[in-house]
């Protein structure tokens, strides 16, 4: 489970995993009775009282970790997945468009690294995620954009005063490519054993910013944006 706003990964097994899957398929939310009925039907060998106790405990834990929200409705408490945040990025889009137009690719990459560093500092991973998710694909096509911008990002990272981590680099490259007319997307995935998370960029299913085997090593994709 990826907590978008906090940028944290959580793992769930058994009843908790079943509960989370049920919530994901009902973004409008489900009340306790509906969740209890679903879980009870999936675990007929477990006493109903035990299921209700475990379900209550898990819902409390998910709420405390802010993975779900709790609201009151006509049917009582209602639970649903937490939605993301929004960010206005019009200034950055204009700057990037102008730098790409005059072929200052490495400077555009350096600017985006700073931009996402600031975005992370001000609003956390949630703002980074929402920015990438809403970044549009430009109608202006840049020839050989994938190769040129990948090289530009590598060059910019060498001049960047901090170590740019995979999420920052992936968000930067994705937005640069989209500003050049390439339908790129950032993938965030994890590997359960050993537990580890990673982010990279793909275009039409092809890995751009990493080795192709990254798709096999990190086999649990958490989000695409």
C-alpha cells in the first residue's frame, strides 16, 4: 500500500489485504456492515465475533495511519481510501517549455530537479505525485526527445548540489518528456523480499530511465502516474 501524501509504503496480509482490496474497488466508501459481511463470507471457518473484532482493530490502525478516512453517514461510519492533493504548476510548465524551445535541455532538467525538490519540501510526496499525474503531454514534438532528455538529466544530476533520488529523477524526466510530446509515465513499485521500493520511467511499456530487468526485480507496481 502506498500512502501518497506521506510517501510511505505499508504491507498487509490475510484479512487486512482482503479488506484493502475491497476498499479499492469501492472508492465511494463502504460502511462497517458491508465490510463485515464481505470478510465473513470469505472466512467461513472463522467465528463471526473474531472477524468483527479483527476488522474493527484493522480499521482503527488504517485510520490512525491515515490510509483511510472515516466519515458518518445515514448507515453509520463509512470508510474509504484517502485521496491525493493538488498543485498548481503553471509557472514551471512555462519555464520548461521555453527552455526546451531553445534546446537548453540540461538546464531544463536542472530546473525540474530543483522544482521537484521544492515541491517535496513544501508538500511531501503527495504534491510530487499530483504534479506528475496532472502534467499534460505537449503537442510540440522534440526529435529524439527520449535520448536527449535522458542524457540531459544525467548531466544535470552531476551539477545538482544534492543526491537526486529515484522519485525526483523519475518525476523530472517524465515531465520533461511530456513537455516534448512523449507520453511518459512514472512507475513506483516494490519488491516484498527483500522489501525495497523504487521508481523509474516508462514509455509505452519500455523502461527509459533504468535497466529493463527493473520490471522483474520490482514486481509489485504500486502506482503509475
